[in-house]
C-alpha cells in the first residue's frame, strides 16, 4: 500500500513523472545558436487516486504537510527522497462512498546544509611586513618658498593726439 508519510493512500490510479532540463542558449552573429550550459530541473510527480476517508482525518494531515512544507520521502513504483507536496485537490462524487478522488503533485527539493562553525586547521600566514627600526635617518631639506611673484605690470597704451599721431593719423593711409 502506498503511503505519503503516515497517510495511507487507498488507490493510486495514475502516476506521471516528467523529467526535464533547462539549457542556456545564446545567439551568434551569423544567426546560429549555441548552448553552453545544461541544468536539470527538479523532478515532479503527479499522482491521481482514491482516498477512503469518512472523517477527513487524512485530508487534514495532507493539508498540514503541504502548508508547512514538510519534507517527506515517496516510495511507490519509484523512490524519491526529499519531496514536498506542492498541489493537492480532491473531487467528491457519488461514485465513491466515504471518500474522494484526488490529484497531488510532489516536487523533489534540495536542502542546503548550513555550516555551524568554520575551523581553520593551518595557521594563517601574516600578510604584512613586520615593523623594523632603520636607525637614525637624515631629514631632507626643502627649499623655502620666497615671496616673489612673477606678475607683469600693466602699462596703459598712449593716448591719441590731435596732431596726427595715434590712431587718428592712420586713417586714410594704405
């Protein structure tokens, strides 16, 4: 008999288990495409079946597992570890007395491990130079800045005169 954790599934009528991968495709200048990476997608299992449950105890447990993200192991026709219930739906009909038909989707997950502490077995090498004494050092003398400035004095141009000198006298000359 198939179980989802501790819940007995009375009849499984269909199991679908598609497996897929995703590729990273890139276009080249000449119009061709290349694939440089392939990643496997998580395995999902779709189950269809019948659960006989007149008190709805089983459906409440399955709902709790789905809502809390409870990690379970699936072992019926194929074995998968670390799966979670991602979808669960039920259909009541007159054909099934004291129970219901259901569909459920399980998805395999990978759980990351968290390191509690990091221990370094080899001592860490010092990366700075140790301070050393160079003895007495002579200081370098820098020349004192003088107050001299290299400013040029502005000289005003001569004023034009009426005697033909200056600008007025140049008119009409070629």
